[in-house]
C-alpha cells in the first residue's frame, strides 16, 4: 500500500513539441497537470527530467508553472533516468522507496526508467493515464510489458485515493477537486 511519507513523483520528459505529438496528448497532459496539482498538497518530492533538451526543447510551460520553483529539470541523454548520475543522486536524497511515474514516451524513457528503478529495489507505480507514446501500439505494449515485469499499474485517481486512505483526510476536498476536473 502506498504511503505519503514514502512516495516521490518522477515526471519524465514532458517536453517541447514531443508533448503534443503523443497519442491522446490533450487528455494525458490534463491528467499530468491534475495529478501534479493533487500531489502538491502532499508535499511529495518531485523529480523532473528532460531528455536532450537542446534538441527536443524544455519542459512545457504549463508543467513548469505547477512545480515548485526549487524543482529544477535534470538533463539527461540516457533514455533511462536511472542512467543519469544526477537523477540517481537526487532520488537517493529523497529517501523514498515508492516511486510514482508519469511522462513520455511510455515505450522508451518511461519503460527503461521503470525497469531500472525496479532493478534497484524501488517499488514503482506507473500512472497509466499520465503516460503516452507517439503511437498507441507502442504505449499499449509498454504498459503490458511493465505489468508483466511486476510494475504496479494504476491511474491518477486510484493512486490519489490510495494515498488519501479516507474521505476524512484534511486535504480530501482540495485534492479531489483537481482529480474530478
């Protein structure tokens, strides 16, 4: 079961024009926005990555605006975030072992990051409605493969309710307002 005190969020490569090229991008980006807003109330650490930003572009502005100013993008060239020493260093500093993952592209950077996180002992929760690829087939196959490899596949709303545990949580109404948009 997820615990707020043991969870961190990883937002992978929601950048430039690629963010608009992924399958069902409007819905996926809206889910990413809502989930980031909801987790803000939990004071959860957030790691943000950018794949080759000099080529692909920076994180889209609507995502940057939602994150605390202290959240600086971690630039990487490896597809897996775990292949970037700066990412590993930041992740270890969070001292969290339940990692919530969202971003693009499902079958490349998301998949390879999730695989490496699991290999290094992290419990990974993939937010399936907050990841995508340019081609639906790639996305679907990557989700199936991650499930087969033992990753917990979830949705933003399911995950938020698991973190809240009860409708009596002091932040319940505030958080659910983001999710129900």
